[in-house]
């Protein structure tokens, strides 16, 4: 693992220069993005309310609803307001709808309002004994909940836990579990943002940061939480520690070190970039290669583009632990060509 020291300020300068070129919000290129954004905007408050009532993470409720109802577009959601595919079972006396699922013409519950489906989903999990162990988990442990639901037999799909986790992390749903306002993505964007551009997260406060521009130290105002490669990060302030950052952003003990590929006992340095989410397997489209400048390490490049260090080693066929040389071309999205 590597520690960032003197090169931290260079990273900030590069990022601030990029952020000045565009103020458009980050848009996920996924084809499901408009549907996800609309679904989250419509049901996030209801999911948070149910979390406060029952203890089920809002992120889990939203992710399950998105998957089970195809963002509210499934037949059960449209015709029966059933967003979670809840079947009739023996104790249901309300309206029903017939639908092909594991078997043909199965009985599913029908609701007069979509919110009734959310209430019933929460009560179903809360009152069913095989899910009782989940309520011993904190509402911030969305991964534990996702894996627990799969273990308890909520769904037959063997990839169900990973599906939930992916939905939560791609859409930043875990912010709702922590009481934060998640950065919302627009439903539509007429002009695509410039690839690789770093932008502030809407609604986040700005913080003065001292920047060394090469000739003098100037003060710039930057948001506390920013985004790079669709990953949220912060710039460490003077006097901050691992503990204070974990407390301020309600992070688990392992998250900072794992997301930033650092030693467990690393010391944050003022000006250092720290990601609050996992880095991605590749850089944004349009950022295919990076030409190494004297003094740059592969870890520096990993942090600059928000790409996992192990993927850069793999793409560029560099032995783990070695660094590139000045002028070398580093591939950021795919294996370098054989020639």
C-alpha cells in the first residue's frame, strides 16, 4: 500500500481545474438511470419513514422495490400497486391479482395505493420469524441485510444479494440509511457532461482549502463532498484523523482503508483525496490513457481517475509493487494493446 504525501496538492489542482470547466451534475450512463432517478425521487421519503418505523434500511427497501417492480413498470406494480411481489399467503383477505411467477397463475396481493405495498412489505419482514435475525443488524449494514435476505430465502435468484448491493451502491442509496440527503441524479440530461470531469455533489457545503499553485498559496472554496468517476470523495482538512472522518461521514471502520487501498494505520494528510465509495474498475469513457509525469506513482494515477489500483496493474501488465516511468502510457479502461 502507498501513502500520499507531497503529491496530494497536485491532485487537488488537477481536480479543481477540471471542475471549473463544467458545472453539470454527474449523470450515470446506464440505460436504467432515468427510471432509477424517478423511482428514488418518488419513494425515498416513504422508505426512510419505514426505516424509522421498523428498522429496515431505506436502501434495502428502495433497492428491493426497484428490482421487484422494474422501477414501478411491472404488471404487478402498474395494475396492483404491488412493488415487492408479495404473494397472497394464507392470511391475506384483501384484493388479489393472478400472475405467472414461479408457477403459472399464482395469487398476489393487490393494493389500492403503492404506499400500502411498502407498509405491507415492512410488516411482512418484521413479522416473519425467518427474517427476525436481520433486525439485530444496524440499519446502516445494507450488505448484511442483502446477504441475510438471500440466506433467509427471500428470493430464489442466487445473485439476489449482489443485485441489491449493486443497486444500492450505484444509486448511493446507503446515504438514506445514515440520515444524509443522497446526491440525487437528474431524470434527464440533454447535453452529456465532459468525461472525467470532477463536480461537486449538489447541496453539499463548500469548504475553504489552501492550494499551492506553484508560486504562492491561495485559498479556494470547494465542496466538502465531490465526485470523480461517479465516486464520492473528500479532500482531507488540516487536523483530521481516520476516526474523525469516519465519525463525520458515518463510515464503518474498514471503509476508508479499503476504498482507498491504504494500510489500516495510515495517517490522513491535509490535501489528500479520500474516496467514500469503492473505486471503479475503469475510468470514465473518454479517459482511455494517461501519460506518466516524473514522480507519479501508479497509486497516484489510481486516485486521480478513481480506478482500482489492482486493475491498473492488470491492464498495464505491471508487476504489483512497481511504478511506471515518466512518459509511459497507462491504460485506464482496458488491457493495453499487445503491440
